[in-house]
C-alpha cells in the first residue's frame, strides 16, 4: 500500500506546484511531471490491486505503463532546464567556467580525501592501493598545474583588460579635455563634479571655484527659474538641447547652447553630462541679419518691408476699435537732379541728414521708414481726428525745409508729402500706399514743399503730372516736341553770332508745356537721353542749314548729367556731327557747374576729347554752383555764361555788380569768352558793355522762337546789314 500512498503524495505536490507556478513559467515542465506521476499512480494502484487479489503475473501489461512514465518525467526535467534558463538567463560562458572550476578543484580533492580515508581504515597496503594512490597524486598535481595555468591565463586577461581600461580612460579624457565644446558634469544636486579647460574659459572660473559651486551659480537674476526648469528635465533622464543666457565670473553675459546627457551607473541616474557651446556671436549675427532684413542700410531706418508689416499691424488693431491712422509718403523735390549733378556721395549725405530730422519729429507711437532713393514713409498712430495729421505733416515740412549744409555746401531741399488716412484713404496696405503716393504727386503739382491729403472723389481725375509722364513717352513720335532758338548777339555790332537751342513741348491737349515742368519728369524717368539726342540732332541739322545759307553762327545745346555720363557719349556726338555735316567749331555744348564738379577724373578727359574734336565747351549759369573758381584753370572750357540771377540785380545791388565785374575780369585773365544771360533792359546791357562784355542773350535782343522764325530774323538782319 506504500506505493500508491507515496505516488499520491508526489501527485499532490506536482498539482500544488502547477497552481503556484509564476506567470506561465515552468508550465511545460509541470505538465509533463503531473502527467507522468498520474500514470505512475494508476499503474501502482493496479499493481497493488492485483497483488492483493493474487492475480499479478510477471510480464503483465501493467508493466508497459512504467516506460512512458519515465519518459514524461525525463521530459519534465528537460523543459525545466530550458524554461529556467529563459527566466534566469546566465551566459553560457559563465556556466562553462563554473563547471570547469568545480571539476578542477572539487573532484581531485575528493578523490585524494577518499583515498586517504580508505587507507587509514584499511591497514593493508597492497600494490593495487599503491597504484590508486599514485593516480590520486597525479590527479592532484595535474589539478595544481591546471590551477597555475588558469591563474596565468586570468592574470593575462586581467592585464589586458586593465590596459584596455587605461586606453579607454585616456580616450575619454582626451575627448573630455580637448573638446572644442565646454564639457562638465554635475550630480543630482546640481554641483559640478568635473569640468574641462574650455568650460573654465567659457565660465571664467578656476576649477577649484567651480568644484565648490553648482550649476545655479552661472544663472542670471532673470533666468533662475529657467535654469531650474532645464535642470529638472535633465535629472528626469531627458536628452535635449536648449539655449540660455549665462553670467560669467566677470559679470558679463553670454548666450550658450546646452546639450544634456544623463549619467547612469548600474541603471541608476547619478548625474548629468552637459556640453556647452558659446553662440553669442552667432546670435549677434542673426540679430544683425534680421535687422538688415527690416532696416535700411544707409540710414538705419525701417525699410519698406517693415513699414508694410507696421501698416498690417495698425489695420488689425484699428479694425476692432474703429479708430483712424494715417500714412505719409515723403518725396524730396528735385533730389535726382542734385544727386546726378553733385554725385551720389553727397546725395547719400543729404538722405542721412533727412532721416535724422525725421527721427527728431517722430512721436513715440509713430514709425518712419525709408522706401528707397529719396522716398520716406511715416505711419501716424494714436490720433482721433484729421487735424492731428495736418499738424504732424506741417511739422515734417518745417523740419525738412530748413537749409542743409553738407561738405561745406549749403542748399535748400523741400519735400512733397502725400497723406492717406484709414479708412477713407484705403482699407488695405496696397490701397493706402497707392493713395498716399497719388496724394504726394498731387502735392508736387500744387507747387511742391506742401502736403496733400488723399480725397477719393478728386482722385478719380487723372493728375496733370501723371498725364505728362504718360504722354512724354510718345511726344517724340507725335512730333509734339519743338526746338526754339534764342539769339546770342555781339552787342557793339548787334549781329547774331549764335543761338541757344531750347526745347518746348506743344501738348495736343494741354498746350505749350514749359521745360521747367516736363524736364524734371524726363530726368527722373530716363527719357532725357532720347530727348537730349533728338535736340542735338535737330539743332545741328538746323544750324548746318543756316551755315549753308551763309550765316556763320554756332548753336549752344545743354547736356544733361545723364547724357554726359553715358559711356558712349563721345561716340554719339561724333556720329551725329558726321551725319549732319556740322562743323564741330559751330557746336557749343553747355554744361552746369554741378556736372563739372562731379567725378573730375572722368569729366576732364571727356571735355578734352570734345575739345580735340573742335567742339566748344561753355559753363551755363556760372556763379550759382559750388567751388566755381576752383576748377576754371583745370577744366578745358571756352566760355562762361553769367547766370540770369546776377543780371537781374544790375542797378539794384552794388555788391552783385562787383561779382559780375569779377567774373568778367577772371574770364579775361583766363582767356575765356563771356556771355551774359537774361539781359532784358538797356541799363543791364550798357553796364555789361562798360565791363567789356560783348556777347549777350536775353529778351532785350529776342525771345526763343521756332526755327522758321529765327531763319526769317537772320535773313532780315542780313538784308539790313
């Protein structure tokens, strides 16, 4: 009966283990074991029953049940090994090493111990015992040799590992010490635990000072909470980058890019590695680039892009509360003429001076910007009525109209201002800017040096300037441009010695347009080049005709700054003379003092080339320019034309008469001819004659007239003479 009782105990234990198994671990092992023991209980129970009834016979079929029982129990041991290793992985190499240790240490010692115990109790030392003893000693010696070899191998491995650790440590120290980035480590309290030389330079402290402080010592007053936030993220195991301003020991501040990396020892976080790169210069460069993207390089004012963003901001702000705001377009009158004649350097100085004055009148809520060239814009905010805008426009006019002194030159420059007021003057950025620009041109038509507020009703009528600007492009094709000629006479003989070619525009709808109105438009648009070339052609052709009729006169033609600066100016003039056949000696090219003084190193060779061709050179409106007397001896010129401004004051201003006398005397000493312009009275003519000025031009002797009228006048003079 002990068989089935023992089997039941084993079966109860297996079933108990089955229900106590951990999350499926050893499930196959216990399944095989339980099944095997169940069959064992059944077989033993049948065996016991047959024994009691005395029916058991050897070789009974019951005995065949014991073989699968042993197989199932064996399988349970096999799966136990597999499942246990999966649940408790241990490197195979360590198991093999452990077995080797057990075999090499325990087995030889046990054999020797067993041998000596046997010998002590045996008291008989036969040959067999001797052989067995020798074998045991051999095993012991072999074991000692194996231990020595193992120790030597372990020592070699230890030295190799130590060398590898040293190399690894040196590599780490090199990476740490010679890194271009500042590298330091901190513990979980934020205290510094290591730091490289780059970090010392960045932070400005010594290593001893840092080892006694924490990461919080480099924070500024403003970012104490920020550095605490980033530190907490780091000790939570995050790897990330962030920018922050730190304070060095010298109290100066730097912008630094930090990268945090957790330090883990046996899966436990013990601190942080931090890489720090000084990006202060990069941030400054970024700020410079951003500033350049939104500001004018010459004046430092906001540019067009920033101006448009400011208008959008104002639109979004005022759409909600129903307030008004305005924008002003400011354009300097005749600035392009000044820029072309006096040069871009002086023009830039004027633009800088204008920007300074605009800053002086700028209110805190407003913004002034430069659109480009001589155009400025002004955003007017925080206003409640139109009268406030008018007051600001008047302040700007007053500030910009005061005389400018640039490079010892004093000049007057006036602005024309156009104003558009939201919402009547436009509800979008584009409409406000377009309408302010339209109002600015209306201010120019109203006489310049004034402002004009855009009115939608009046804007439907095209402005006179816009009409002129559009029609000027086709004026030559439509034969609307006409050359008038004003006689230049020899006063003692009253003979006509030359003419000055003056352009007129006979507009089909507006009638005769004066040069003072359309020439600035031509200069600004660049049309002065084809118009100037057309005047030269007409004048040379006409005077050549008069020369062929027996009138030995010359023609004076004004050259604009743009014409004179053309690379092929000399070639064009030579080609024109060749085509018309005019004697170069009968062509007198008139330049202003502004042209003469601008780019002297370029102008003098051009004038010399013209003189070598036989062309005469005159300086128009002499005395009204700058540094007049400084260049006379150096420039290849033939004639000085005394400006109308001096002639008008004859008989009224003795000081002015002294200036005229000085000009005539100076010209005489330099072997230059003199022509007085704007002579309108006999008193003026007689005064000039008394100073030995023979050549004169003005309404006293004849107004500018068309070519056919001038031809009749020449014929009449010829018959009378």
